[in-house]
C-alpha cells in the first residue's frame, strides 16, 4: 500500500513537473533572449576547453553566482567540494596553483606565492621554495613562510577542522606524529618537523619518501597560508582572512556571501589572478528550477556548483539560449562496482557477466542521455586525468557493438563462473540521487535477461561512509553491486584512483575501495608512480593502472559525466579547466560592462 | 482563567520535553540500530579513524542519550561550552545547541529565520481568512447559484494542486513571463517595498491552498448554523439580515475556523517547507530542509521545538479566543 501511495505521488509530481516545464518554456518564449549570438553570447560550447570572449572583458562590475548548495566550508583547510576549491582562489593563494588556461593546460602547475615551482633535491624528498616579494594579507602585512607552514599544519588538527583532504599528512607525516597546531606545545606552534622555515621567505619540505604528486598537493587549497593571529579555529570558515584579490565582506551560511576587493593585494605580486570584477556575490537558492530560470533570465551569471541545469532549465536553454551553454566532460565517472567479499562477485567471471549483460545505452539514458548525462563510460580513468584514454580504451566493447548488452557473452561468463542459470544479488544505491536509482532500475532490467535477479537497496545518501563505506556492513547485507560516482581531487591517477584501487586505502569505515581490490600489481604500480618524477612515464603508469583495474572487472563504468552549464551574456574570459574537473575557472571571469 | 493558563503552559512544557526526547531518539537510536556512525558523515572523503573519533567526542556522540538530553536542557538556561582539541566554543544562554556543520549557534539561526516565516505565515493567513471565509459565506448564502458552484470549483482546485505546482506556475507567469515582479526575497530591513514584492506570490500561492479549505469549511458550517433555531428566532424577531448573519451566524461559524487557524498557523510558523523552497525564502522551513540534507541535528531539533511551541501557543490563543467569540464557552 505504501508503495502504491508513493508511486501515485511520484506520478503526480512528474505530471506537475511536465506541465510546469511546458509552461516555463512558453513563458521563456515571450521573454527569451533569442537564439544565435544576438544577445552577445559566445556560442554553444564556446568556453568548453577554449577561452570565450576574453577581449571583451572590462574591469569593474558585480559578478553574480547562484547555487543550490553552500560550500561544505569556506575554510581552506576544511573545504572538500570542487566548487569551493575553484572559488577559493578569489581569497586564498598557495605556493603553486593551476594555470589560468583552458582544458589540459589549465591542469598544469604554475608558481603563485612562490617564485618558481620549487627546487627538488635529495631524490625527490626535499622541496625548497622562495616566496615572492610584495605578497600581503588583507591588512597589508606580508605573507611569510611561517604563515604558509601554519596553514599547512592546520590540516593535522582533524579533531577541530575535520572534513578536508588529508594528502599532506599522508605525504609529510604518514605516521601522524604531529598533533596539529592547537596541541602543539612549542612556543610558536610551528612544531611540524617535516617543514622548515629558515627565514620569512623560505620554506623547505622534507618528505619521508618521495611522492611525485607532492606539487599537486601543494597546489590544493588545503596548503593555503593562514595567519596564526587571525585563526578562529573551527569558525575560520565564516570569515577567512584573505591572501587573494578579494576579501569577505559578509557571509551568512546557507544564504549567501559577498566578496569585495582586497585593496592590499598587489597585482604585481600575482601572475595568476586578473581580478576583473569589483564585487562577487553568491546567493544560495533552494529551488533549482527557480535558480536556473533566474540564470536564463539574466539575474545571475553563473552556477557556483557547476552541476548543470536541471531538466526544465535544460529544455528552455537548449531551445532559446543555446549560445549561452557549454557541454563539458567533467572529471567524474559514474559507475557500479562489485565488492569481492560478496559471493559470487569473488569470481571474476560473475563480474564480467554483469558488465556484458548491462544495457549501456539504457544506463546512459537513465543518467540523462548523451548531453546531460555524458558519454558512455568505457574505463575507469577520466579523460581529463593524464593517462586517460576516453572511449579509445574499451576492453568490454561497452560503447561499441555491446552497447545494448551482449547476452551471449554474459551467459558464457556465467557458465565459467559456475552460475549458468544466473544468481541473486542486491544493488545498493543512494536514495537521494534519482539518476542513480534510475541506473539501478536499468541494471535490474537488463540483468534479469540473463537470469541475474537483483533487488534494489536504497539507503540514506548522507550515510555513505557507514553503509557502503563499511566493508563489514556490505558483507553482512550482501551488497553485491554498489552504485557510486567519483571525481579527482587533483588531476592525476593518484588524485583520482588511489583511494579506490590501492589496498592500503581499504578502511573499516569511510572506505572508498568498495570492491576491496587487493592486487599487488596495482599497489606496485601506484608505488612506482609516486617515485617517478618524469611526467611521460607517470602518464604511462597511469594508463597501465587503469588497464589493470579494468582487466580485473571490478567496475562497470556508466558515463564519463557531462553537464550543460550556463554562462551569462554579461561575462567573458570564460573557459573550462581540467584543474577543476571541467568546471569553469572562476578566478579570471570578468564582466563585459562595468555597470 | 489564571489556573487554566498555568495548567495549559505546564502541559505545553511537558509536551516539549517529550518532543525533545523523541527527536533525540530518532537521530541517535535509529542510526545505531541501522549500524551507522553519524560521526563519519562529518569527515571528508578520506575518513581518518582518528578524525572520526575526534568528531564523535566533539559532538558528544559518545555520551549516553540521557546525558545528551540533560546537556541540551541545561544549555537553554545556563549556556554551554563545547571544547575539543584546543578549540573552545561558547554558546550563550539560551543555547538550543550548536551547529557544527555551519559553525553557528542554533538560537541566532532561529531568531534570524523566525520573522521571515512569521511574515510569510501571517500574510498568507490574512489573505486566506479574508477570501476563504468570504467565499464560504457567500456560497452558503447563495447555495446552488453559479457563484456557489464556481467558488467551490476554484476551492477544489486550490485543495488539489500542490504548492510546488502552483508556486512554479505563478513564478513562470508573473515573474519570468510577464515580468510583473522580481519575485526575489528581500529582507524587510533592506527594503519594505522589495520585501512586499517578493512576498506577494508566496502569500497568494499559500493562501490559495488554505483559502480553498477554509471556503469549504465555512460554507458547510454556515449552512448548518443557518438551519439552527436561534437563527430562525432572530429572523422572526425582525432583525436585519446582515445582523443575523454578521453577528449571530458568524460567531458560531468562526469557532471551527479558529480551531483550524490555530493548527495551520502553528504548523506554518514551524516552517512552510514547500513554499519557502519553491520561492527560495530563507525561513525556518528552508533551514530545516537544508539541515535534514546535512544531518544537522541541532538545527532540526531547534526548528522542531519552535514548530511545537508555535502549535501549542497558537492553540492556546485560539482556546482563549473561543470565549471571546462565543459567550457559551467558558474556560475552566
């Protein structure tokens, strides 16, 4: 009975949404901006991996962001949302950062606070940086190497500043011997032994063992400087002290924020940031349809969360304002994975049977289709990560002749698995992600054709860490197929794949290696990667890791995710960057008019 | 009267304590039974076990539920200090908890958002009372007429259509289609006219739903009252029709309307979630929705308490108003 009621409500909601979509379309016809470039828009995909309208940008004006969600934290130590990292370049600087360029070039590192990309000695275990002259805080005081060290040390205070990435700890102090600056008994609270600051302009990092992605980690927002006397600990995210061209004027959690120019920032000290607008605002809306419509209406310039327009917004924009849209491939891959602790997925042939049986086009449609969902995923390394091959690498012929499912091969694999008549299993899926539920239903239907009966277990999406992230819980509930998605923390195989595929990252809670991959070859390749400094060799190893993962049939990739993102006609110098998984690079967007 | 008030206030206090216990149980026992550790949702993608343990300690999740409930009540009267890992956060009395998600005390969040929701609920209530009751009375007086049938069809539509439909429809027509208004919420302290402009659609949308219900109830009650002996007596005595309707019939008709109003207003003040979400109004409903998504228990608990309190207070006021409207009612 409950199911019937729910179903009825869903139908009612869907019907209502359809009618509203139609009406919204009609409304937009009356007030729309017209197609083509009449409204000044750069054109469809004009900012996708290329720069749109850079020459039209002027200094001044207010750049207006809207979002349906606030950041997890604006504290540079605590934030983990991709859009927060992207946005934080307005008010925070790091020793290194990403180039302000489109596509793959944007994922390359460039000096920011430092004069160069560092001197590497001691076989890759020591990195030395010198700070630029003229770098200042928002009160005009110089940014020192001690400030950089203190900002980095804060990452160790996970008891106070939880939530952010912990790559710095794992590379500089893997045994967690340092307890963070708040428990640091040294007089200056700068007791982290792995980092030296011989003078105010020099900072030296000592790694216990080399890691070829250390510079990538230094470019993360977690490595931003924080001034000790301005550190409000857990409340720092309410008003971070700026080292960048903008500073916080106001912030109300869940409502919005306003950034204004930091008049103490020296443009000459910053080769990266152009600081075009005078003011940057963010409004948090709870209604995606409304915020999409307001973007289209011109009330806002850009969506902060970069998750793309919703179904109604897409319908209107594609019809009326296509020139304001970009359709980038994001760094995210949506997938199903098979915990090898749950029978019969301990057998590679049973895993392959599921990969072959799935209808990949149907799954792509469930994700939103080729435009809003993405290209059919054929392997597990995002195309935006070095070593990623996109659809060129398709070991199970997922995007080729097997795109609607290969029943014969699936049955053959079932025979080799010792389950010729199929088996029963459970698909675990987050209940707050309608697209994931739809992909689970698609899988359920196609697996049934080869005798695999899958129940769908919908769980509270906010409890990932304790439900699918707990191997004992997965085994207890016999969750044979787990549906998830993943994007890179930084654009390398380590930043994307190590938590997913390296056996050292199997955790009892908060685990992300859901398949429980314990493959010495893969572990060895990651070890080899971290000690290899040559970029082309690193790329080669990345490709090899991806191949090993796919050969193990631990994953059924769904899509290389794509979204339809909106850019207003008021803005220029817009481009997507691989540094932030295909998001727009916010930091140098400017307005065409200062009014 | 005073004894009655004291009794009702005491009952309300007991009810609030029970509600706190229930909410705590839901948020701490249910995940426990499901084998889920709330602390893990506060750490990042690469959950460090030490970080999880530290978060558990910081949020007091290791304490027994009775201890957590006790700390909560104590905090309301004397304030509370949260200390962990060298970070000390003081939450001044009345401390209704502290949100470690958004790093703010719950009380300021409630006091910041309460007036927004109150404005929404009161404005809509005025509209639905005026139009709903008037439509209901007219329908009852002109039973079977075109007016009656038309009004009841509109009322039925109002009851049937969900707010997220009428809200989006209204926005698409008046904001994005005809551009008659901006439709964006503006704080009353920033601009009174801006606030008024932003609230018109939410008021009308919300009032459309409730006015429909009130019209139907008013019509039914009024028709019943008009058949009462004392109405016939009043008319027989030669009283003017407007006196019979306005003074005698309306008093009895208003009793069930007031009961409904008390419940509806109380519930709306607790958070008109759908309306606030549809129109992006930063009130209690929006706050609680975000809190539910983020598993932010302190905010959920605070809003739940405010909702309960609002319903209890509204009902108490309504009970007192009974005696004013209908002299036959005596408070005892």
